[in-house]
């Protein structure tokens, strides 16, 4: 089914609710919503989020965002979508970023060989990989706390140590980069990307990891709330363990 023929997920009322949510970090609703839509494979809805954010900004914004504030919004959404690649899949991240670009004015884009707000090109080509991988390990350890060695060890002993290597690369080069999104914001992105996938074992670790990265309990629960709202608006439902398959969750979505 073509995206244009799919039923709309986000109404103006929902966008307004997210933008004014009292417990979400004030400048986060738009990248949390975009991440959720990306993982739900609805990149066609991301432009509506972006356009609304450019007009309204974050919570309690006194006026339409300035150009610098709009650039920050664009970069935050792009970075959040990049960070969904390790957990939701690169194809969905590609489609979502291209959908976003289709409505992004040239003045709000970051083009190749120009200034990079994340400095990832420099990290890839000019900084020793050991430095980046060490940063990623520190980020992983902060998220998982006392059980970080056990979690990484499980991946190393999964039948192929390549799983642990993959995790180290993702945490080093993608997830631990906090130039655009803080550690706490990055954790909220991971939560938003995991909830639609019905993967409670991983979600539980990242709910606690968000606390370890500095997010407040109220903020984490607010993210969980709006992600579930978007998921349910897309047709997801709790269908239980007895149903062989479907679009939804087999169990209650993990919470703190």
C-alpha cells in the first residue's frame, strides 16, 4: 500500500498534546515522535512533525522559532533518526531521513564536505578507532551499570563474537556521540525506538539506562506514554501470548 493511501496517524490535536506535554523535556517531543514513526515504518508522517515543530517549537516557546532554533530542531531530528539505525534498522532510517529532507529548506540542511555538527567524519577518518570504541564502551557501561559486563559477555558468547563487535561499533560510532543529542536524550531515543518493536528485554535495560544517563523518571514515563499513543494510533494493540502473530505487543510494555 502506498504511503499516501495509508490512514493518518497524527492529528493536529495529538501534535499539540505532544508539543505541550508538561513532563517531556521541552525540546524533545518532535524527535521522539519522529523516531517512533520511523520504527513504525511510517516515514511519510515525519514531515508533519517537522513542519509543526518549525512553527511551534518546544514546550512554552514564546514565538515561532528563530532560524537558529529551527536548525537545532532539524539537527536533533536527523541525529535521532541516525541513532535509530542500530535498533530499528538502517533501511527505515534511510527512508525517514529522505522523507525529512524532502520538506527541509536548504538553509536547514547539513551537506557533505561542509560543517558536521556531529563531527562523525572526523571521528571516522582522523581519530584512532580505539578512542571512539573506548567512548562507546563507557557509554554502554553507564547505561547498563553493574550488569554491563554480563550483558556484553552474553553478546560475545551468543554463538558468534561478531554480535559483541557489532554492538561495540554501534555504541562507539553512533550512540555515544553526544554532540547534538545529550546522553539522556539519546537514551530517550532508544526507548522510543524499542517500544514499537515489542522487545521488553532490551527495553527494560534502556529504561533503567535512561535514569543512569540523567533522565528523570517523569520524563521517561512521558516518552513511554506518547510513544504508546502513536503506536496505538497506527493500529498496534496488546494481543496477548496466545495469538500467533499480529501488529502489537504480546505483553504489557515495560515500565520503570
